[in-house]
C-alpha cells in the first residue's frame, strides 16, 4: 500500500494540526498508510533509530464514521493502526513527545490518533529549524529514512523556507536515490520503486507572506489576536487620551500590520514593502498623526494608534523601531505614548474557524495532488485564490516570494507591492 508522511516545519501557526488531521484522514480514505514526522525536517534526518514490533489495533473500526468504514472495507484498513495513541496515555501533545517515541521520528498514525486535533493550537507533532536538512548529507539521510519506512509521498506544512527545502529535496531526489543505490544502502529494486518522490506543500505561516495564494494557514488567527489586543488597547488609550505604538509580527511581510490597521482604524501603519517615503519620514508621520490627533482631540477623539511591523524600515532600509516612534510622538507632538509588543500571543492558541476550514479543504486537495503526482508533474503548493482552493507550482510560488525580499532590498517598493498583490499595480 502507498505510504504518505506529513510534517510541520519552520515557525508554528494555528491550523497546522487541522492540516495534519485533514491530510491523515483524507489519506486514509484514499487508501494510503499515513505517517507523521515529528520535529519537521529534523525528524526526517533523525529517522527511526529504535524499531518497534507491530502492535495489534487498539480501537475498533466502529469509532469511525459509516461512510469511512465503507472505504475502510474497500481498502482493507484498520483504524487503530497508528502508533501515537499506543505510545502512552495523556493528552495528544504528551503522546507525540512521549518517552515511548524516543528515537522514533517517523510515526505511523491512524484515524484515532488525529481525532480532536482540529481546534488545537500550535503543532502537536512538533516543528524545528533543521540545519542538517540544509546540507546534502542531511538530505541524503532523510531520503534513506523515508525509503527505509517505505514512504514515497511527503506533505510539508510550513513557511517559504520549508517549502524551499521541499523544492530542493524533490529536485535532488533522483540523485539521492542514485547515491544510496551506489553505496549499497538500498537495493536496485528499491531504487526503481522509489525513483519518484511525490511532494506537496501547504503554507503554514502567520505572516501571510507567500505569493500565489491569498491566505496562509495561521494568518487569520494571528489577525484575530491582533484585533482583539487592539480592542483592549483602545479602551485604555481612550481613558487616558494616549497614543499607542503596537508592534506586530511580519519580518518581510506587512500583511498583518496592514489589515490589522484597517480592522482597527489605525492612524499610521509601517510595513516593510512600502516605507513612508516622506523625507524625513518623521515629518510625514507627524503631519498625518498631528493633524488627526490635534483636530480629533478637539472633537473628542481620545486615542491614537500606530501599527508597526517588526520588519519595518525607512526608505534607506534602516529599521524603524516602536520605541523610536514613541520618542517622536512624545517629543514632537506631545502625545502621552506607550509601546505594546504583541509578541508570541499572535502565534499561539486555538485556531479561529477559518484556520480550521482552510487547512481542511487544502489538506484534502493535497492528497489529490499527491495521488496525481508523476515525474512529469511539478510539485504543487496548495493555495487559495478568490475563495477557491487551487494548486500552483511550488517552485514558482517560492521564487516569487523570494523576489519580494529582493525587491525590498533593491528599494523597488512598487514591485514589492505588486508581487504581494498583483491588483496593486492596477
Ligand atoms: P517561517 O515563515 O516561520 O520562518 P519557514 O518555513 O520559512 O517558516 P525556515 O526556518 O526558513 O522557516 O525554514 C524551515 C526549515 O526548512 C529550515 O530549518 C531548513 O531545515 C529547511 N530549509 C529552508 N531552506 C532550505 C533550503 N534552501 N534547502 C534545504 N532546506 C531548507
């Protein structure tokens, strides 16, 4: 039977568990054996140094919906086949990191293993940044580990770095298989059977920083957190007639800052793709905010909100920090100003409804893309465009996303903005 593994990589985001759940369940329905890889690419490199004997199923198939039971019969599946539930008692997070999984990173999972994952925050299978996977030797070991487990299909849920890694892995795969065959690590038969690696990407990133898709998994929840936080700030700002500078996440992407600014009715917003072009920008900001706050203060508006993305900079690429903005507002406009750095509350916690729906629909599409994958088809990234789940070339999406950073570095703001949103140019 075909074997599929799913992993989460890079920074975590709400909705990653829903993505893993969808991939596992949709995979099972389509007749695949499903695995999760713990700790992202690092788990792929470490593989399973400890072998376990096959367990008998722990859960009866009656816990699975009727329609799926039918499929189970068709595909001769056993839903208790997974290892997570059997690896120890306790909650899911404990199970996935439990001591019984020590030395084992590529874990067989069944239907029951991912039950209840939809609304869990973070990623229960762990994520990591793997220096080893960046090296050819690391990727050779990763390929060997997959082949040892009989897996030739991989679903990666992560940001642009993780999807770049996926693209590199797929491109290198034939040469990795060849090296393993030459070294005698795998047989000729294995080299033939695993000649093609099926790979698909799901974009998990709170920043919404991937091109060719309207929304990334985790961005809606992060936005929700920011809006709630600014609602809270608004009331205290109004009480004291204060200005607040709110720093939000987004190293190369200003989406969170921009749309949170729209949602909260902010007075000024700093994003990396287009800095304020006033010379100096402090005058531009003070003009905008000064006018607004002076006239508005007189008319009864008692607060000023400035939102700054963590990666914001001026037109010369010099970082613009929240504390400095506070100093400018205090000294030039006499505003009683405070700084709030939202930090990791934007990243954690339960996914909002859209961060459950989006990964579920995309997870199902990822399985379809894997099933149709051939050596001739490109590796796909699953995106969403105008409310339709779509497949785009992983390679192109990664290339276009990198082009935004290049445009920012070249200070070509129009290009950076149009790459983010093609309609911007119009
Ligand atoms: P975030 O958006 O949170 O930064 P990310 O997926 O972009 O998430 P990265 O740290 O850039 O996070 O990448 C995650 C992992 O992907 C890296 O630790 C590395 O193992 C792998 N990776 C990234 N780029 C490459 C590459 N060019 N070649 C091989 N592996 C890579």
